[in-house]
């Protein structure tokens, strides 16, 4: 792997810059809870990452304490990044998890640098920072504490229920900086969930997270992504999903159609051929021009979801909008317009 030839002095003998610091330790956790998963514990050289200028992401800075993700979502666009470490982008992405064990300490140091201007930091945008590994390594409490202590704005996107462990930290951070929390819930179909997102909590459990965050005064938006063509995009399916999102108390809902970048495309196509072979030709035509669904399809999904959201009393998130963390919800608040949350 990319770190196999690391030396204490930094670059390897060939002069190639190391991705991580010295002292990499790899261990296999052989327990029922983590059976089949290998954790690669590394000391990262930096933790605040700048998003490439050509990216479509509407944020500039990220923190990712993990690489690889046991959520095992077959469509995950981050799969390709595992190849940069000479790791498999298919099953290897799901089971070979890189853990930046010094992420919290490194973040505190980088936030303290006079060169850091205090920009918004997005988390959970590459792989989920609240995936199962976080239950073992507990990196997020230190990360959230560092962000709070520096009053640095941030947002989190997750499919994990483990975020509820850090409710107090989220609230205290929200008292000094703009904090956004979003949960990803794309559909309610349990059969589809079990095959396409096999390592994630069930959609209903994620909606429970939205309810719990809301009840504790932490506004939570929902990223309805990905909407999967021919499998979760029927009018009745979209209506049921938006209705459930609204009932959970989400402050916003933002749909994104499935996109299939290299790495994810091959793995998803293999899954599609096994589970829905009759759809392979439809996908070849729909995604013939590249990684993204046609503009007409994206607009159609966005329009349908926004109309449903308006019907159920919620709306899409506005880029750049933030919602602070408030007091726990104990009684109905005076009626007001929908409040939007920082999202992706």
C-alpha cells in the first residue's frame, strides 16, 4: 500500500511524498462486532483538506477522520479514493478502514495556526464520520471539542445513529458557532435498503435520529440522496419518503439523483446486474454521457420533491444558509416559516 515504504524522515527512498506519518500499525479486529473488518491505524500528516477547485461540492474545506466505510453503500462515490492507497475499491472499501488515530489532536493544532482563517468545515462528505468504527475509536468527540473551543463553524452529514452520543457537544458548539447537521435518508424501501446500503442503520432509525436531534434543539435537515432511477423514484415512493421526513421534524429536504463516478460505477453496475438485471440497459442509456443523470431527470426529481416538501411544510435547503442550535423542544414554538440548515 502507499504507506508500506514510509520512513521516519518522511518521503520514501524514491522521493514520493508520504500520505501519512511514520509508525503505521495495521491490525485485524477478530470480534463478532467487527468480523471481517481490518482497521489500518495511521498518523495523518494533515487533517483539514481543501476541496479541489474543479469539484461540484459547495464547500471548500473538509475533515475526514476515516477512509473506507463499513456502511458499504454500493453507489458511494468515495470508492475511487481507496484506489489511491492501493486498496480495493469494491469489498476492500467496505472492509479495509483507514483510521487517522491522531485526527482530533491534529485538528486542534491546525485550528490554532495563525494561517487558518476559520472557514466552514464539512464532515461526512467523503465517508461517514459516524460509521461503526467511530464506536471503537471515538475520534469525533475530540474533533467537535476542538471546533467548539475555536468557535469554528462546521456541518456534519451522516447515516449513522452514533451522532446521538455527541448531542451535548453539538449543542455547546452551536452556542458559539454556526453548526449544521444533516441526515441522509433517500428512501423507505427496506428490501432496497438491505441490498444497496447493507451496513447502514435502517431508514426508520435515521428518521429517529432526526426526531431526537430536533427534540434536543438541534435543527436537522435531510439529504434525500441518492434518488435511484427506476428503484426509488416513483411518485408514490417520493411522496412516502418526503412525508416521513416531514413527520420526523426535518427543517429541510434536499434531493440528489444518483451519480456514478468511476470506481462507484463499476461496483454499482455489478450490484445492478445481480439484483436487477433487467435495468442494466436502462442505466447504460440514462448514464451514457457520464457520471451524472441527464439534466432533465435531475430537474424532474428536484421539482417533484420540492413540491412535496412544500405540501408537507418543509423546503429545500438554501446554499450558505445556517441554523444555530437552540434550546430543547419542550413546547410548541410560535408558528414561523421553515428554517433552513447548512447542507451539502
